[in-house]
C-alpha cells in the first residue's frame, strides 16, 4: 500500500546489487571458457565404445580390444535411432578369447543422439558407456557429427578416469565373468583335448 | 466409488434406451470401461455429470484410438466434488473410412474442446456438435491423419546422416527427384567401404 | 585556483574563441559549446549503457558485459560498430521519408533542451529568461517524433506503441509542468540560472535546495514520476513494452536509426534529469557549504548520474503498469497532487518564516497523499490478501 | 467445500453453451485491428500463436493456434519399446522432466502391476517436489518478466533453480533431460552425500521464498496489474478440465497428491492452499504458497528416507511385454494433472500411448479469460497459465 511495497522491492534489489559483489552464493556465474566446473561423475554427454588395451599387447590397438560384439541391441533400443551397426562377416577373439562377431561399422550420429543413456543400460557386454566430453562442435554438420567406431573407441583407462566408481564396478563384474568363462573354457578345452586325444587314440 | 456394473445399471435406469456395454480390462490396473452407443452418448454424459451420486464433473482425458476395424474415442472421467474416479467411457465409429462421426461431448465438458479437435486432427473422427472443429496441431490444408496406423510419412523430412536401409533409399530417391542431386556425403561410397 | 577549476570550460572556450576576429567570436563561442554538448552527451550515453547493463546485471546477480575491453567498458564501441554496419531495413509499405525523419527529429529536439540547462556556474549555452518554457516546448515536440516513427512503420505493434506513447507523454506533460510551476512560483523566475542561484544559499552548512521543503519534496516526487513516464522508462515503459508490443514504436527500426532512437531516449533521460537537478536539487550547487570548493560542474554531473542510477534501479525492480492504470495514475493521482502542491506552495509563500508553515504544509500534503492513495487502492479493490488451506 | 457444492448445484441447470466464451461487442466504430501474436513474439513462451482482434487495445477475439512444436510424440512412442519412450517424456514439459518421468512410470506400473521399493518412492517424492519448487519459482519469474520487470525475479528464480539442477545433474547425470525413473523404481541410487547436499539446498529454499515475497508480494504495481485480472470462475475451471495451481487459485480443492495419494504422498503432512478470487494474483500467490508446502514435504521426506533398494529386482527393463489391457496413470505435475494412458496389445510397443498434457488443457479457458481485457493483460494471463510448449504441442 502507498508505495512501501515498491520501496521494499527496491531495498531487496539493492541488497542483491551489493550482495553480488560480496557473496558467492548470489553471484553464481562461472565464466565458462576460462573457468570450468569439473563434471559430475554421473554426467553423461555422448556414448563411446570401450576397448580393453590391457589384455592386448599393443595397448593402443583399439580395433581388437573393442568389447562390442555387434549384437545390435543398442541399435534397436536407441530411441532416436542414431546408432548404425554393421555386423562383421568373420569372427575375432574377444577379451575373453572367445570368438565373437565385431562391428564392421559402428556409427553414432551425435547430432541426433539425445544422451539418454539407454544404450548403456541395455548393453549386456559393458561395451558402450557415456562420455563427459561436451565440446564437440564442428563446422561440418554432416560429416563432423557422425562418429565412426575409430572416433568412438576410448580405452578402459579413459573410462576409469571419467567415471572411476562405475568403472571399478564394471571391471569387477567383468573379471568375475571372465573367471566363470575361463572355468567353462577350461572344461570345454579339457573336453576338447580329451576328444582330440580320444580321436587320436 | 461404484463399480462399472453399478454405473451401467444406474445409466440404464436413468436414461431410457441407453445402450451400454462393459469393456473389461484384464490388466492389473482394473480400469474397466463402458462402451456407449453414439446415439445415446450425450444424454448419458449429461447424466454422469449431473447425477448427485456420481457427479463426474471433471473430464480429464480424451484419447483417440485407431483399431483395425474402427476408430474409438476414450473419455476418462473424474469427480472433483466427490473425489473419485476414473470412470472410463468409450465410443466406437462404424468403420475407419466413411462413417467416422461421433457425438461431441464438448457441450457437456468444455475440456474436451481441444482434445476432440486433436483427435479430429490426428485420427479423423468427426465430432458432431463440436463448436469449433478445426485441426489443432497440423496446419490447415493438411491432408490425412498422422496418428492413424496406416499413415505413411512423407519423404521430404530433413535429411539425417545416419539414415540407412529403406529410409535412406527413400530419402535418396526424394532428394534426386526434388533437386536432381544426390545427398551430399551419402552417394553410396561409405556403404561400399 | 579553485575558481579556475570551476570555470575551466568557460575559460577554455574564451581562450579558443579569442583567436578569432571579434565579429565571429559570439557565433564561434556558441558553436563550440554546441559541439561540446553534442560530443559530451553521446559519450555519457555510451558510458551509461555499460553502467546500466552492468548495474542491472548486478541487481539480477549476473556479471554483465565483461568481454570487450577492460571490464567490458568498450562494449558501446562494439555496439556502435555493430549498429553502424547493420543493414538499414525500411519496410516496403512504410512511409520512407517519415520513417527516416522520425529518429532525426527525436535526437534534434532532445539535444535542443540542453541549450538552457546550466551545467555549472556560468556554464549555460543560452541564458533565456523563459528557459523553462523553452525546455518544455522542446521536450513536447519529441512526442511528434515518436508518433512519426510508429505511424510510418506500418506495423501494428508500432502503431499501438506510438498511440500509447502519445497518450502517455501528453498525459504526463501536465503533471510535469505543474510540478515545475511550484519552483517558478517560489523563485519568481522562469530562468533556470536564476532558479539555481535561488537555491545556492546555506543555513548551518546545509543548502536551500527546494527538495528540502514540503512542497519541493512533493514536487520532486511528482516530477520524478512524470519524467519516468515522459522518458518511457520502467515502470512506465509501455510504448516499448517488449512483452506485449515486441519493441513498440521502434519495432521496424534497425541499424543506425535504431541506435538513434536509443541515443535519443538516453539523452532525453539526461536532459530531463538535468532539469530536475536544476529545479529541485540545487543544480550545480554543492550539498554542503564546506564543499563549495569542488567545481560546480562536478556537482551537476554527479547529481545527474545519481538520478540515472535511480532510473536503472527502478528498472531493475519494478514491473510495468497497464495503459489505463497509467492514465488513471496521471489524472487521478499525480495531477490532483500537483494541483494541491501548487496551493501548498502559495501557502508556504504567504505564511512567512517559522516552523508553523512546515507543519501545516507537510500535514496537508501527507494527508492528501495517504487519502488519495488509499482511496484509489480501495476503489480498485487492491490490497494484500490472505489465503485458506485445505488439509 | 461449500463453494464446490454450490457450484455443482448450479451446474445442473446451466443454459446451453454456458461454458463457451461470451461474445464481446466492440465499443468503437470501424475495423478491428487484427494482430497475430506469435509464433515469434517475445512473450509467448516459445512458438505459440494467438490470433487477436483488438478494438483499441481491448481484446475482442482471441484464438490460440498450436502445433508449431508438434513432433507427434505419441506416434513416436507407438513405434518403440516402453523403455525407449522414457527419455522422450523428459522433453514434454522440459522444465519439470522428473514429474513427466514419474507420470509415465506410474502409468506403466499400473499397466503391469509393478510395485516400487520404498526408497525409490522417497526419491521420487524428493525429486518431484524439488521440481515443483523450481517450476513454480521460474514460472513466477516468467510471469513478472512479462509484466516488464527486466527479468530480475526470473534471474533470482534461476539462481535457485541452478542449485536444484545441480542436484539433478549429480544424481541423474543431466540437468534437464534426466531420464531417471524406471518401471519399478529409479535408475540410480542417491548417495548419502547427495542427500546431505539436498538437505543443505532445501534449508536455503525458504529463504529464497522470503526474498521473493519481499520483492513482489506487496508491490503495488504488481497488485494493480494482477488483482482482478483474468478471473476464472470455479465452475468453469472444473468444467474445462483446468488443473493444478490454476484450479486451486479458483478455490477448488483438488490436488491429486491428496485425492489419489499416489506414491507415498499420504504419508506426508502438507496443506493445499486455495485462492478465493481466481485471478492472476491468486495464481501467483498459490504458486508461492505451494512452494512453501513443497519445502515442508521435502523436509519430511529427507528426514524419513531409509536405505534400501531403489529398483525392484524382479522389474524388467528391456523387452517389457505387458499383457493386453490398458491403464491411465496420473500425477499432480507442477502444471496440473499429467496423465499417461496406455493400451497394450501384448506386444513390445504400446498400442496406444496418450499424454494428457496439463498445459494444453489449461489453455482451453485462455479465450474466456482474455476477452474484453487490455492487450497487455493477455500476455499476463497467458503467463499465469504457466505452459511449456513442448507439452502443449507434443
């Protein structure tokens, strides 16, 4: 009434005016290119393909280390259909030494991708994970935003870097699977050698 | 809250000549519905709204459904005053092509106004008695009804680099027919590699 | 030394002019002053835009422009280059001649007002006897420019904005004049130099500014309200209310013409604040007698910038009124208060010295303010409300 | 409640067409000024258009035009699995993605009869109320912005929203497109550290509400602009399906959190504020008061939350094939009743997927409220409806 509401408001804005010089609570701006906030561990931007370099002598040999076996579940589940996979004709040994298909072509169109993480959730092989890199603008709208499998492949170490807790859990799970698989392989190998031996005999 | 059987009995007692059929819903939600004959729907709706016991004064949701043999409009009713619901009523058209009229319930519940317009727009059900039946989401002059299951998307959507298979073929064909030029970067080279 | 500082611009002008033959000296002196004004105020405008943007930003807990130059202070240069190089679009159906003339007319009339403003001791371009009258005559003609802009654009939003602007500016012209008349009544002169001189006295070290009298304070408040409306500043920025009219009367202006509108608006703000300073805040006189050694023009410009700051502050806080409320406010509140203030000023004049006139005048004005305000709020059924809860 | 009963009694013998907007006669001679406000008008919250006919500055006719952001969300959902629609629901009302997730998850859970673990319910309530708080704060900010306050309240609201979005990001990985809920729980669990940070943010929220009140509540200009403007009668509000704060501002006591008690809302102690005038000021104040009630709920939920699983281990994420049937699930989203209606034919994709968008249906009465008012009030009334075009056009 009678202008005191206006004066109250003016006092409030004055408080904020001076407050913004003294209180970090009020002035929350982060001046982006110079200042950055570290991304949260849960942050997700676009997917990438994990490869295990540890298990291979090369270390940088992304192609043979890819965990992806081209099962195409993510392609089917992807809501905006931004993943395109072509299955290989031949098979290669995977990290566990089993013969698997591999993706002859694995494209993600990040101009279509909506960072929903569903591909990560549905992947049974822990092969696709979310990156935290977000500065991906290019001048080429068509080619530059269509990432092929070489651009998508990132090492497991990188995965550990950006999502440490999650990656550790994944590693433990894979290791457990590996032990199980090895046990199985051993059994089958033994059976095989026995069979071979049997055949030889 | 009354069961659908009770409501059916109430309707039949109150509205002479009303044809009501119970449509059971086998899902765990247990929201069974009442199918009304279009001729009596307006009278039944008025009864449902004004009846002292039911007082379904709030029409929450109107949905169009495209069944293989007919189109359907589903109405979810609640009562703001008695705080119960939902009562689901539905109406079916005779077929999907030429006899697609249903009575509009907008005179009873104003909230049907935009939703029935939307169904008219996307499904092509003609609501007779609607005060302002125009397309809602598509533009005027648009042909066809996009939510129908046999709707075929036009080929002239914006080109996306990951288009593949038949989508890519259609996009390429459209691009060539429209501009005489193939789509840049997708002339088939990458596919070959 | 103090005098030299105080009169530095006057001396500089005399010195420069003295190089010319005597017959040309008057004309050259005027030209020089005009040039000074025409350079100074756009420069001040540039500075103010930065201050406004930074101030508003701080009010809103942001940083504001800080990329161009140190602390973003070269921002207006970038803005200027941008508006100069932008395409000048004239709508096809617009009246091209009027469309072109409108911003020019606005800027010219706005600058004319500075002719009679005393910006320091002896620093006035033309010391007209009827300076105040001349000022208001010039100020009123800027309405024409605004209407020309809105009309010639052939845009519905522009037209609505222009109609609003004209209605608003004409309505507030009346309280603006009436609130200034009290000063003329007391001073007995229309000359702005004389008005300042009349305020340049001190009692116990405190100045005799008119704002420190009941009628002067009321007059100043009314004047401030009227100027805000007259310059189309928030909360009276309806003619360009961007939330409903896109940009009001200058919707169809781009490039440098738009910049001219922008310039005109700000320079009008300076000039009308300068007039308010002259009328109520003692013009170039110092706020305390022991500060009289500070050059007079510094005081004038500090007071000017202070009022600009208040403009910015209000803009950062207040939402805008509606057209009919704005008119109601002008005719049913500000105008009666102004008229009453005229009577109070007369009373003040004839009651002679003494404490009684202070009490009587303040009481009348305060009662009228509360009565009118409450009456208006009640008539429109406005007020705080209480709410019920359902469990 | 007395008001409600009386309105229902009136309703029965209303004349035909009582719920249609009343025609307004122009006062001036001559042509009407036809203005197309939008789709690129500064205050239409995106790409909304109103065909307005003005007599002077008085609105004689107003027809909303939709569809500029139409992407046929429902059709997309019918072409993909139940799970794949979840991230799309984020994009309906992109100011409050959490509640969209919740409504969809609730509908699917009803369809398949899925139970949700208690901790997940608590997390849903916490996130949902945070969403409500930030939605109301920014919608008030937008409203005052449309009144011409150079965005100051909006920036304050965004300052606060920032803190809430930071919490969302830390938990879900994204600030707005959270994609957080699943059928039978939530995607990830909240760490104790997250809950502590949330408690800290919630402790600061009421201070912000006080600041907002200080800035706006008693401002005379705001009162003059909003009181008595855009009045919506309760009987029309109910009949036109208006929900959310807008309905309660008209004095109708209908909050789905209370009525349905979905999730675990009946465990919390909170009140439903009601307005008596149904004008823009009431809508603004109801939002303010609901923000304070949200803080109450948040405090209770953050106190009571217990450790436990956030996902039903039996819940199926991929390859969900509900039995044939249908379900309508609804929640009290910040903007009103958000419902999802799903029909399953037993396949992996929904046969019919329908969103009941509160933003669109609340706009039904826009014309009724706007006829006869000044054009400046149109943007105000429109702002007080609080819509998001992503949800209106879907």
